[in-house]
């Protein structure tokens, strides 16, 4: 079975429904360098009249999507009911992934949530760069204890909270 890297879900909102063409080339550059792989992407735009346009993209072949769905389903099965549920979870996950991971439900949920005149994108990004690092940690006997992303906005919020404490 193919190795998959950690998958991040990213939700981004935009004012307006038109773009300058900066995002897709950068996404393609990262894909070409095998830094990330686009598991699934849904972009939903709602114009000022409430009309919806949606686009879905993925880098996964049908087989890769099925394998990733099976792996995710097996892991959920193990968590829900132990090892005996892994096979049933794998089958359910593979079946659910046939049409993509985000699909129509996500498209309509995003469309309902965003205001008119805006766009939102939901992306599942596989971090391919992390696979060799993860494998090296495993070979050295390491186990994940926690991980999190720290964004610049998080540091600003920490600073603001510290400033409030000082006053």
C-alpha cells in the first residue's frame, strides 16, 4: 500500500469572486516539487445575486483515492472498535472516497455558509515532505506526542493577551 503523508485541512475565505491568478501557480509549484499533494480542493464562489459556482480538483488517481479512503476508514474503525473493525472501516472508507473526499456535501455547506460576493476554498493537502521525516522518527523509536501549526496571527494573539495581563 502506498505511503501517505499527514493531511491538513485548510479553509480560506476571500472577498469577491475573481482572482489575479497567483494561487494556482504557487500550488502547482509546490505540487511539482512533491512538497504537497492536493488530496481534494473545493472552491465555491457566490456572486452578488446568490448564484453559486464551484470547482473541485484533486491530484489523486481513482486508485490512490480508494487507498487513502481505505486507510482512513481502517484507522477510524480501529479507533471505534479495535482491530476487528479495521477491515469493515477500510471497506467503508474506500467506498466513501470513490467520489472524492469533499464532494457535493462540502460544496453546498460552504455555499450556505458564505455571504454573497465572496469565495471560499476548502483544501485537503497531503504534506509529502513530511514522509521521510516521519519515517526517520519511527526508525529511531520516536512516537508522535503532539503537533500543531503556529501561525503569525497566533503569535500576535499571544502578544495581545500578554499586553492585556500587563495592564
